């Protein structure tokens, strides 16, 4: 009987140690992603026909069901044939309801200018984030957005032209202050 009690006490002690260890380990960025408590996405707009020189907007959206505990930094990739500009130093912050829960959102907008026609892939964007993990606790780590593929075409109407303005709307007015004869 003594041996049986010793076995039970040993088993309970080990179970307690493993339980305490699993509860005491600090979650990391991957844990939040796996638990659907953190997300990152990338989207390019406008969609449809894109021409060289046209301004496109790459939006990186980072969301969490807790809050950001520090500044987020993103790394802009270099892609041959694209000019990618970060014109704002900070993200746009917002909140939204997802189901019954409030989420905090950061949206980074990057300007993308294709310099030629062709197929392009914007590689994953790396974001360094700091997320709240409870009273006095933070989680720091890197998120990686999905890549974005898109096609830039040169329409027949632009073939052979030396230059053009890529814009959804363009208007020019001209006035002369003397006769042209």
C-alpha cells in the first residue's frame, strides 16, 4: 500500500510540474497566430488593368484581439521594376468588431509604381511587432505578410508613345495671353 501511495504522489507531482510549466511559459507571436488572436494581410489596389507609371497602393493590415504595446516597424523589399515608397512614418490605427470581440488594427499604406509592363511579385513584408500579453507582459516578434502577385500591361493605345500620364482622370486647360498668329 505504501508503494501505491508513493506512485500516486509521484505521478501527481509530475503532473503538477508539467501543468505549471505549460501555464507559466510565455506565449510567442506564433502562438497568437495559431490561436487566431493575431493576423497580417496584404492587398493591392486598385485591381484590374494596371499600366506602367500608375500609382498602386499596397495595404498591410495587422490586427490583434489585444493591443499593440509598442511601435511596429516594417521592412520594405526591393523589387526590380517597382518603386516602393513609404510616404507615412506611422500606420493608421483603428478598431473593429470581429464577431463579439473588439480587435485593434494597424494599416500601413505603401505607394507602388511599376516602371514597366510584366508580372510582379511583392515578396512578404516583415513587420516587427510588440503585443500586450497581460498585465506588465509583452510579446515581441516578427510577422510576415503573404506575397502579392499582379500583372502590369501596356495597352495598344500606349504602344509607341514616349511618355504618358497614368491616371484614372486627367484634364488639361490652356490659355494664351496673346494671339498665336
